[in-house]
C-alpha cells in the first residue's frame, strides 16, 4: 500500500468534490459537468480513476455523459456526482449529491449523516457488519430507506472494487477492517416510498477491460491496446476514445470488443420504485486509533 499516493489522490478528490458541491449546475448539460469535473482532476496533476458519474434522480449510479450528451440539469433534479482520482493506480473515490430543491434536503443530509456516522466508528478491527447496521439505523431514524444492494468496497492498485464490500444495511458475516487496505464507504438513501434496491437499467455508458485477448479485428485490437495503455483495468467512457477514433467508428469497435467479451459494459442502476436517491462517499484507511479519511475536506 502506497499511503502517500492515497493521500495525494484523496486531497485532489476532496478539493474537486467541494468545488462540485457549491457550484450552480442548473442549466448545464451532463456532458459539461463530466468534462469540467474531469478537467479539474487533470489540472491538479492526477488522472481520473473512472469517468465522472452524473446520475440524476432515480438513477442511483453508473451514468456518465455520452459524447455531447444534451441531458440538462433543472432546479428540481437531484444529481449524484461521483468522482475518482488516481495517482500511480492508487485511488480516491468520493461523491456528493447536489440539489437545488429544498424538498430533497433531508435525503441529501441523511446520506451525509450516515457517512459521518460510519466514519466515526472506523478503526482497525471493526466489523463491517456493525458499520452497515449503523448506516441503516441512521437512515431509518431520519425517515428514509437505505439502498440494500449498493455498498462500499475495498480498493486496490488500479482496482476500484477489490473484492470486499462494506454494506449499507445490517447483514450477516462480512469482514473486519484492516490497516493495510483502503476502502470506500458510500451510503445511498431513498425515500420511504422507495423499494430500497436498485435494478440494472437499459443504458450502458461505462466500460472496462475484461481480458487482453486479441479479437482478429485489427482496428478493434488497436483500440484494446489504447484502452490498456491509458486506463489499465479501470473504467472508461466513449468520450475518452473519441479523440483518437471518430464517434461512429469508436462505437462499432467498442461493440465488437463487448461482443468478444474483452470489454465489459456496466448498466446504470435504477431505484426499483423509481424514487429519488442521494449518495455520499469517502475513501478511508483504518488506523489503530481511528481512521485516515483520505477524501476528508478538513485535511
Ligand atoms: Mn464512487
Ligand atoms: Mn465507490
């Protein structure tokens, strides 16, 4: 574990997240949002760990802008902006929900409170099942529902979901936090009318390499090499390859790679009762006495 790089990535991620939190995004397209946030990361000398997610209302996660995506933010939208920063493959994963309609302030505040509660409990040796229970209790006490099938995760070099999950509800089993790994904690909150689960939606606009096996299509294999050299195993968006390939061709080549299963496409995740969802997220490293929240805004 390279703690310095985790700290550097976390500091940049928190700066960019706080910029995102206070900015007025009404009237901006999701394309403008994703590009602007990604440019803020790059300006600070880091790379994106994944395409910025701008998931609106009942879409809980995994929406990123298509090239020139025209979907525009209105004053009644609830937008989860989830961003990832990487330095030498060490990742900071953090998210904020922006909303301009006071009707949804409670939802946003609850996601933040649940995250804060979880961070206050962390240290080496704490069971993640206890964290999940605390997140669930915090959310329910505020009159809302956690999304049970979305969870936090362990991080590894060039790997966002490194195999261990930090639940947002009470659950049996689980593991004990160790001091030699970084983790992300990310409570998702919906209304009391929500089902408290997400399902896969039809849209897929985030991708990642599955294998580097050649496909016998020369141009598709060139794209595969480009993806590997630039993004490694980390997720990417179509927007990120349309500087090298014209959009129509890029789509066709990407479809070919998906068909050959060398590239995987991730569907958007939608609340099952189509209720609005808020999210908050930090990356952290447990210590013997507490926690280093790498994406904390106070550091
Ligand atoms: Mn995230
Ligand atoms: Mn995450």
